[in-house]
C-alpha cells in the first residue's frame, strides 16, 4: 500500500508509536483520544485526501456542535467544548501531521495552515482563607439532617486522612497526580519534607523535595498515627487522581465552596507564597516548572497587591511630605 493511500487511522497508529517514546503515557492517551475523534468525524479517509479545509471543518464542528461526555463534572454536563480543549485538539493534529510530513507519509502538511483557536487564559482563582476553613471543617464532619429535631454534624471516619490530603495540596502546591503517587516512603516527617519522584519522562513531574509546614506535619502525623504499620511502598492516601477529585467535590458541595478542584490548591499556594515574600526561583523549583513562564504569570497577578501595599506603606504619602 502506498503511504498516500494509507487510512488516517493507520497513520495515527504510526504517529502514536513514535510519540510514546518521548512522552508520558497519560499525554499519549489524550492524543490518541483527540485523534480518534477526528478520525471518526472525518470517516477515516486516505491520508492524502485530508486537506486544510477538511481539518478546518472539523475544528468548526468541535467549536459549534461537539458536546464532550464529562463523566466527572456534573456542573459542566452538556456544555460545549472549551476553548482550551479545542486548542488541545489543534496541538494534537499539528503534531500528528508534522510527524507524517517529516517522515514522508504525506507530501504536504495540511495542518500547517490551520488557524489556532483563540484561547483567553482564565486568571487563577485562589481560595480565600474562609473557604479553606470551611473545606477543612467538612473534610472532618458530615451534616446529618433529621426530620424531627435539629440537624447535627457527625465526625467522618476518614477525617484525619482528608485533612492531611487537603493540607498537603495547599502547603506544597503539588499536582493531583503527584499527590496520588506519593508513598509512605516519600514522607519524611523527621526533616519536614516530601519527596516528589520523577514520573515517566520526567518532563512534567520533576524530582524535588518540598518542605512541609508545621500544621501540615501535624496533620500527617495524626493521620499516620491512626493507621496500622503501613508498607513503605503503599500509596500515602490510597486514592487515584479521579478519586481525589471526587472526594474534593463531595467535601466542597457540603461546604458550599464552588469551583473546588485539586489544581486550585496549587494556584492558591503559588499566589500566597509570592504574596508573603517568597521568591520566584524557589517557587519554580517547588512547583516543578521547567521555565519561569507560569511563575511570572502568578507574579503579574499579585502586582495589584503590591501597589495596594505600597499605598498603605509609602512614608512619603503617610507623612504627607
């Protein structure tokens, strides 16, 4: 079979085979999903039949007609695909067709002229102190409503684990995947730090040691004291990323704290770290970013804070010189 007559599905298989060598399994699975949806919509034509207009119509379909199946987010069920998600499809298509062109499977790259979706990056929305306190209360307690008589709060059997989990997210700014992969051996309470091990290619989850605050260390000690002797290689919290998200959704619903998700704790940590005098280079190492781009983005968000602080602190203004 001539490469030009190869079905799009077979070309995708070849691209993914190469892609998995240098990228994490999770990223490869996402690319496979995006490209499969594109292949199904295009009805798996010969690779040579796909031109820029073909891909443009697919991107328009994503924008105006496609409704993703959101299993874990009931609040967004039925909503159209977000601009950021459309951009992910664009990136996957560009990567695939660039690889096909570079390896001689196609003579021209139809995705090269494909316009990128315009994405307005939302500003991180950190938790307030009051929101975190409500989350911690309902991480420990569940409200029981009685038909006859006043309602009351019952202590959760998993209260210590829940509190420790939330404080690790808030105090360390780690990703939900990094939290889920933590083992008991990664916890070093005696020196007050956790060990984040590199994951797969190490491009996203870089190896690093992150300090723990006193309250987080106490919460972890209380959690550990409630357990039998755990195996060092067992998962610290015993939850996968999806289970962590679902746990937080349930706690947030009881606490009436909207938009609660694991990454919002990461945003909160980063912004509070800078607000309280932390430097960008240390923050970059703690967050595990390879560049300062995202850290500088957080820094821009607190410029308003700095201007307001200067108004309050300026001796020239306060002394009316």
